[in-house]
């Protein structure tokens, strides 16, 4: 990472370090939802939203097609999420075309958003079938992934890339390549379907091979889970599904952390 970019990121790193965030859930984490669940958070993630102008209106998660409409929509989402609380906002974004994604990311920046998260984690079938979302990390698609990352990092807004564990076995090789870019951070969904807990060993192994700022989420259900993730190397920990039924979940777990 270049020294200028590292200096610009420093303030964000200090705000996020050892804190909690509301992790994105497609069709759930809009601005209003994030506002109701953000007590105890340093950051909330809006989306996942999809940048595919030709599909706008077919589902609520497709972003408006024009830059003007998109900025207006995302400004309102940010306004709702940030009302009464000093939280950072991050747009979780997936797209089938780079140019659509870059326009959406630029619109979010112009709408007073703080981060864009490129979704290399999701399972949206129409995008999977053309090698996007979590299929982008497969060896045959990585050249395009790295090209996209380079393009996104040329924008003014910091870039996070979200992966899901278990898709490939050589994530350290992928992250080594990303270390040569101006990426802000990586985010891993580390849910272990066997234990129904975060995969702590995976986090520890990733951090051992990669000095990038690391966000971790997935099956976080207790203050002890969070403490262990921090000890294993996660810099920031995200919580998602428990907040659907309990709007105060993150606030309550943050209090337990302090005690």
C-alpha cells in the first residue's frame, strides 16, 4: 500500500480497531434497519445491493440506474443510517459489470458513504453463473478479480473486499496479491457450518499470512466469540442474523464485552 493511502486510512483503522459492526444481509440491512440496530456499532453495512441498471425495479436490492437517482437513493440510506448516531457506513455491492460497479461506488462516495465492500462472498445465482460474486476467487476468475480491485481502488472511497471461507484452499495466495494494491481491508465470513460457531483457526491462519486489516463475521453469538476472534487476529468483528429478532443485540453484547 502506498504511504499516502496508508496515511489517509489511519484514522479509519483507529476507529474500527477492536470494535463491532452490523454485517450486511441482502434484502434486510437498509438504512432504517441499520439505524434501529446500530447502538454499539462503529460501522453498519448497507445492502447487499446489486448494480445492474437493466434490472432496476424488479427487486428492492437493485440500485437505481442513473447516477443522479443512485446518489439520491444512497444519500437517503446514509441519512437514515447515520441519524442520531456517529456510525460509519459501508455499501456491500455486487455487480455483473465493472463499469456498473464503479458508478455505484462513486455514487455512494458522493452520497457521503464511508466505504464500499466488493462482494466476493455472495451466492446470487445469476452472477455465480458468469463467474462473479464468490466465483471470482476461483483460479480461473482471479485475473478479473484483481483487475476489478485495481479499478475500485482508484476511486476516492476506501475499498473492502468480502470473501467467504471454504471456497478455495489458497486464500493466502489471493491475499498476497491484494497486499500489492491500495485496498483498505478484507472481510471474511468465517461461519463454520459444522460447529455453528466462527472458525477461529481459519482467522488465525489468515492473519498469520496476511497483515491486511481484517474484518470477520459469521455465527458470532457471544462476547466470548468476539474476544476469541480478536485474539486470533480479527481487527473488527461483525454481527448479522441475531439482530433481526433482537434490535438491541449488538448493544447488549457490546456491554458484555466491557464487563
